[in-house]
């Protein structure tokens, strides 16, 4: 009987820990990240994207896990203002030099 009580306490502590976090809906995550709902849903099926939790049929994203996922995403650019021309401009420049 004592083991059951401790097991129950452990579950209660885990649930309390989870429930003390802030959770976002898929709509809030979509708005925050500018990633479409369809993409978020597809990523869940493909086991990609930010970690999510299911509460029955409800999908929720924990704030700290979402922030960690956002930080882990590749970042681009070096902050310089140097513009890289599109391929069409590069091709036109090559033709001018060759012609």
C-alpha cells in the first residue's frame, strides 16, 4: 500500500509541474511563429517541429519548450546590408560581359 501512495504522489508532482507551465494553442503558435496551421499539423504527424502535448484531443505547446525550439532553429545573415542579386540579374550581367 505504501508503494502505491508514493507512486500517486509522484504522478501528482509530475502533473503539478506540467500544469504550472504556460501552454499555447496551435493557433497561438501559428501566429507567434508565422508558421501556418497546416504546416504545424503536418509536422506533428511527421514528428517534426516544436514538441507538443496532447490533453485528450487538445494540442498544446509548453512555452519553455517552444522557446527552446525557436532558439535551436538555424539563423541566417550576418547583419550586413550587402544585397545578393537574384539569379536573373547575375545571368544578365554574364551575357553583357560575354557579348
